[in-house]
C-alpha cells in the first residue's frame, strides 16, 4: 500500500457508552498536563483561582443547557448569505412601514434556532447563569482542552475543534463535559474557606 494512503477501520458496533472514552487513565494524564502547564490552569482572567467544584458546576450547567436547547456541531453561516434583503425603499413608504420592514428583516436575520455549539454554550453559562462566570468559563475551556490533549495524545488538540468534527455527536459532547466535571472535582482546588 502506498505510504500516503489512509485506510478506514470498520465502524464499531460496540454498545459501550460514549462516556467510556474518557476513562480514569485519561483523567490521570490530564492531571499530569495540568502539573506541567506553563501558567496556572485554575486561575481565570480576573487573576483569582476557581475551585474545582465551581468549574464542575459550570460544565454540568453547560451540559444541561445543551440538553435543553440542543447541541449543534457548528453554525451554518452560509445560510445568512442566501437570505436576500427584500426591503422596499420607495418614496411612498411611511416611516412606520419602514421601521416595521427593518424590524422584520432584523428578526429574520437573527434566526430562531436555539441550538448551541460547545463554545457558545460554555460562554452563555459564564455570561448569564448562576452556575458560572467569566473565570469558570475560561478555566472550564482550558480543562476541556487538556482532556482532549490527554485523550488524543496530541499537544495541539483543542476541545472546540474536536467537538466540531463531522462524526461528533451530542453524546460525545456530554461525555466530554461529564469527564471535565469529574476531573475538576477530583483534581481541582478546594473552595476557599472564608
């Protein structure tokens, strides 16, 4: 076989749940990556440390949000290009008609698909939820990146591109988020005692 030829393995018929992919060994490898990290993994942009429990809650809330509103692998922004603007602009329109037309166009361009990508769901939990903030969003994203590095063995791997692969499923994303929460609770710092 030529050196540049790729062969595909037969599809798995195993009934093993997707969560089994992120075994305890993957979590141990992730802990080693955290120990060797250039900067403190558990410190967010505020300069404060997030507890493992806070990061776990953020990841679990992300999973719940995706379960409620749906997960989408990637947004199809090309659909926006196919929506032509059909705004009348003749002099006979009243201001009221023009405003109604503009509001209708704005509503149509925003869309009404509630599904979110992994990145968007993580951010939304950090922005408008009692389960996270900007720091836990940043730390949770870093934890997921390190999990994927440990899982794939690639130092360049990242969770968001991994989540956007064509064959990825909602179950895969939930398994990643559950593993991230498990990792955060097991290896993350304890909450400060005030």
